C-alpha cells in the first residue's frame, strides 16, 4: 500500500553508486545518470532484472527512468555502472 509518507518522500532515501550489494526496503528507484543494474531483488527473493519482471538484465537505463516493484519492495541492488536514488519504504 502506498502511504502519504511514501508519496511525499518523507521516509528519505539513499544515493547509491556502488557495485557492492545494498540491502533495505525501497519502493522506488530513480536513475540519476545512464545506469546498468547488475542485480535487483524484490520481496520474496524475486529477481527483478529477469524476463517477466523488468527484463533489464544487461541493459542501460537512461537518466530520469523510474522503477517501482511489482511486489511490495525492492530488497537489494548492485550496480555495474551509474547511480540511482533509492526511496525508503
């Protein structure tokens, strides 16, 4: 469920530009520059880069792209290149 705090970003966020895996509960990803996501996991250990989810494995996401999970939250991310802002749930 989307709460008012999520809609206005009151729960904060994280700027992320690393190849190391970051874990947490994130409801939105905002791409800050051309970015390739190495791994992205949703609630229940679902691979969100795979076909049937976002189908973004090995693809470059352009600055300004916004991703939201099909399920409840994104739970982990690692980048190959670029940077994103992750909005906390």
